[in-house]
DNA sequence: TAGCAACTTGAGGTCCCCCTCAGGTTCGCG
DNA sequence: CGCGAACCTGAGGGGGACCTCAAGTTGCTA
C-alpha cells in the first residue's frame, strides 16, 4: 500500500468521485456502479480498486453535501427570529434534497438526529435539536413538537420532493400547509 | 379456451390470488412472483398459465381493496359534519394503506383523481373531489386546497406510513399536524 | 532507460428475478 | 373405463447488477 497515489490513479479516483456525485444525485444511492465507471471513462475493475463497495463511495460523496447542512443549521440558530430560523433551515434542507436524490434518500433512511451515514450527520443532529428547541421555547412552534416529529416530517417531504420531479413549488406549497399546522398563533 | 375452468385449475387460481393478496400486502407490488407461486403451493409455470404477467394479477387483487375506498368515500359525503367527513375519509384511506403495502404504492403512484390502476379507482376519484369541495364549501377547509394538494398529501403520507412500520400512532400524529394546517378556524 | 511496483482491464462467476415451453400428469366426458 | 383436452411442471434462457482476479499496461524511480 503506497503512501501516495500514482498520477493516473489519482486522476481516475477524482473522475470516479465526480461521476458518482453526478449519478447519485440524479438516480439516488442505488444507481448502478457500472454506470458510474462508464461516466468516469474507467473500467468497473478500477472502480472497485479505489472503492471496495458502494458504501465506500457514498462515504466520500455524501458528507460533502451533508456538511452544507451544518452551514444551514448554524445560520438558523443565530437567526433573530426563531420561527424564521426554523423554517429557513427546513426550506434549505429540502431544497438540497430536491437537488440531490442521494441526499434525499440518505436523510430519509437515516433521519437527522440519529446516528448518521457519516459522523457529520450526527454532529448536525445536535444542532437541529437546538433549532427545534429554540423555536419551541420562543412559543412559536407547538410545544408538543419533538425531534421524532421532525424525522416524520422529513419522511413525508422526501416523497413529495421525489414525486414533484424538479418543481419546487409543489413541495414548498405542501410544506407551507404543514408549517401552518405547526406554528403557534 | 374452455368456457369453464377445470376443478383443479379453479382451485389453483384461488390459491394464487390468496397468495398474491398476502404477499403484495406485505411486500408491495414488486414482490417476486416466484414467491407468490411458492406460497400458493404451485409452480411458477402455473402462475403464468393463469396470469400472463404481474399486471394481470394486480388487476384482480387491487380493485378488491380499492373498492373499499368507495364505501369510505360514500360515507364521508353524507357525514353531517363536512370536516369530520373529510378527515374520516383520509384516516380510513391511510389506515388501509398501512394495512396493505400494495394499496399504499398503487394509490401513491397513481393519486386518487387521475386515471387509475383500475377503473374503480377513477370512479372513486370523482367522489373524492366532492368530499374536498364540500369541506371547502362549508368553510372548514382552506379555500385554496385543491385536488392536486390532496395528491401531494397522499405522497407525503405514503412514506410516513411505510417508515412507521405498523405503528399507526406515528402517521396519525403527523396527519393531525397537517390537518391543523388545512383547517379553517 | 530499464525494470518493477502500481495500476487497469474486462471477461466471467454469482445472484435474483423475469418469463417460456416441451414434456408429463390429471380431469372429466362419453 | 379410456382417451383427449386441459392443466401442471421446472429446467433453462435472458437480463441486469454485483464483484473478482489473472493477465496486460503504465508511471516512476534509480
């Protein structure tokens, strides 16, 4: 096992990651690995040289995206308006799920707050709980809304996002209805 | 092509339908047909003798269940309280989706109101629109809620139902939140 | 620039599901 | 009964995706 990658190997690795990012975003985490190799212009054997299984590939690709959630979550926590912070976080997260089907599936199968596909996911979990708690504490979010309810909301939205096939207006409209039910007047 | 089925053939057909009902309910519309044959105690060839493809099997099994929706819908329309009629219909439909995964998938892929897996589904569609219109007309359902929004709600609930794996309390709780957002106070 | 380790290749084994059809079995009529 | 039509069987061909590995190629170092 060499300390550093040979030049061609490094290039192939990068291409594979780029192809994986693309295809997973389009088709989800179950996209055929042979298609990833094809798009990378590399043989299937090379793919398995670099990544022993699909999980290894996802472990490289998903955290990149999930880290973006951290930014969203941090912004939500310091939002002057706790309700706006809460809704802006949700909107941002769902928008990302709409952009990247792999993220949509990952977040759904493994709701924020539980142990994650990646450690990053778990770290975000704590922050997310704080966002919910802050909105609840400010009296703008119904008092009985807990982390489990957020997970359920994510389940609900994931299919709406998938089925509305690129039309963000559809899931935003539905989210609006739900938030009306969650808000305290 | 005989006018009437031979006794053993009729028996096998019944067994196949029973097995299909069971397995589709458990595993959804993509359940392996070889497993259906196995449960029916019949060879895979016999299954294809009776039903040329998966669709033919579903066409026999799904309408049975979807017809139950008609009963629900009819009851909703004559409910003294339009809001209760609306919510009771939804609760009943989602409860059925929770009981039968094939129904869950069928209703989701092909939302009530559009052309259906079966003609029965289409017939129910009109009634469902009436239920929505009645609740809206009575001023208890928000005025901007249309049939498309119902389809979206069905998408949303289908995953919640699947993920909550038999615990009806989970999806009922979420539905409660959403209905709070849909109701006019 | 020679030579070896590092890397790539793609045919092919495995698995799971689809569906078919030639040959054997059973029903039920006459 | 006995015979023909109706029916059943399950091995097997086809396809898609997974993953492996022996043989060939290429980058890099000395």
